[in-house]
C-alpha cells in the first residue's frame, strides 16, 4: 500500500448540518471513543466521470499519520452508544455530495484489511480437514494505531490485538497467507462532537469499487451504553437528510455484539476492528447476492 | 551454558557487579505450539510467553528461526538465529488454537536476568527450566534438570553487525568462565 503523505485538506469553516453548531477545520483534539459504521456495497465498477475541479480534493492511498492516542475523556452527559450500519448502495461517486457541502473536511484516511480465508491451497479439496480451519480470518491495520495490528476470527468471535510485528511472524509461519487485501480510503470530517469518515472500499491494485463505508464517531464518551441514544439520533438525522436528496439506495443498521468478542462497554480500537470485520462480511454477502 | 545450582548465588553476585543495576526477576510461562497436521506447506512452531512477574500477566508471541547455516555461520563463534517478537492480547492462546495450532509442551522459567550496555545490549539470564505435571499448573512445576540452571547470553544483531556482536558476546563470556 502506498504511504504517500498529503497535506491536510484544511478548507476553513463551512455551514454544518441543520441544528448543529459551526465546526472548524482543525486537527482532531484527542478524539476517541464511540463509532458507528455505515457501509454500502456496489456491484458496479466506479465511474470516474467527475470533473477535475470536483475531484481536486479526492485522494487515495494516504495515511493520516496522526497516530494520536485516545485517552478516556470525562463523561459529560448521558449519551447513546455507537451504531453500525451496512447497506447495498449503488453509487458512481463514492463521496457523498451531502457531506461535501455541509461539513468540514479535515483529513484523508485509509485502512487496510487482509482477508485470509482458509484452508490453505493444497487442502482445498480435503473436506475432512477444511472444517478444522477458520474461513473468516481477517487482519486489519488502523490509522489511529500505527504500531498495532488486529486479527479477527469472526466465526469464533475472536479479536486479537498485537504489535505490527505479528505480520512478520505470520509470514514466517507460512501457515496462512493473505489472499485478498482491501483498502478503505476517503475523507474525514469534523462536525461538532462527531467525527465522520467516508470512503470507498477497493481491492489492492485495483480501482474496482466494492462498496462505500461511513464511520461516525462520537468523541466525548467512551461508554457504548451511555452514548447509544445520541448516536441513534444522529443517524436518524442523517437518514432523513439523505432521503431528502433522493440518493439511490439507503443505509441500514448493522449491530455488533461486542460482548461475544469479550469486549467491554469501554470503546477501544478492538471494537473498531470488529466493526470493520462485520462491515466486510456484509459487503461480501451483498456482492455475492 | 549451564551452572550448578550451588554456584548460582556467586554467579548472581558476579553479574550484579558487572551490571551495576538490580537484577530483574524472571517467571515466564512458555507455551510451545506446533502447527496441526496438514496446516501449511511446512510444519511451524510458535512460542507464547506469559510474563507472570508482572502485576497483570502480559503475553508475547515469539518466533525463533533455525540456526544460520553456511560458510559464514561456521566462521562465527556463536549460534545465530532469527527471532521476531510481538506483544499480544491475552487471548492469544485461544487465537492460535483456532488457527489449528496444538500445544506441544510448556515450560516455566524461573530465575533472574541482567541487561548490560557495553556498546551493544547484552542480556544474561539464569533460569531453572521447569515442567508442569498437569496442564498449565505453574504452581506444581518441577525442574527439568534438577540442580542445574540454564545460563543464556544473547544480543540483538543484524547481518551487517555479526562480527561486532560476536566479538562482544565472546568477550563478555570470558567474565563468566569458571
């Protein structure tokens, strides 16, 4: 994956979504905590027909290189928890125009995910042993944790957090190999206490659009339970706004049972990794159907 | 190398004098996992290390490669192995079981260690290697070699620093010669 670094897209103040206070195009200040994901998949290749002026702010394969830590912020009010949404959504332009005109772009972002389905190649035909190995083995690196890597085995509800050197170890073991690599890449926006990331999902070495993902993060609170309501309210506003634009498709809610993975109410990067794994599963299922 | 149990205290005093800083206690539960049948083109082995000396046990995954071979290796007075480590979350054992790895054996290493900075970083550990009679029963471990403890001297190196590292380690080992 390219690691070209691009300057921040600091475009100044803009009007924000109805009812919110004005946001600023500043660097995130110790953000963290709750996130919800909206993912959409597309079975059509992306149509790159936008004009150069519209595409000037679009970037691909970029690292934020922020690497900011996420300390626990003091809880201020009772707030709802995070929500995951995934949906089939056919678009020719992965960046929602609604965000382009309503929010402040701050950064680009990307995430790489490796899908390592098993069993190994030479055991494909062996039905007796294929059941012994996980078929939903994913690895993901997150921009907010540049020195970490996360493995998920969805079928057994396992999420493992490790130093990034774990990838070298897995390569040396030669028991599993990455078969498919996907990148989530796009733009990051700041909207009051919310941070949004919208991006496309593309395979490595390809521009074939697999889907669109939107990540919504509520910054002040780490508790899933306490922020559930506000997250739901935000998404209700989002759904209503999107519906007024007559955009094709719609976003739906995809809940994640974090307790099954042994994760607590306090939100961490492991929660993020699990949500991206679920989004991927939804995208794959949608493409297959 | 090994040291007879009755000389461990003297060795500790010697190392303390050479190092100048207090020793670090070692109590590590080491689990050696091997790939299950038909997993991967070649058999593989991984080690999970649980540091029981910490207030909250921490886990590390370690992969140790085979010894360096060839004409270059024969000219070195030390054994060179590639080693990669990664700190991991505590569910790492369950993770590797899910991937198809099996527990081959487990050990409990108890002892102490010193870190020396003499141009390069040299680590010396003196540990008793214990086996568990019951699965994961670290409180009931018994020595594999009663009366003898294992002394390990190691230093990180890269391919372009082998000569320097070898010389430093060999020179340091002279201090430990009986």
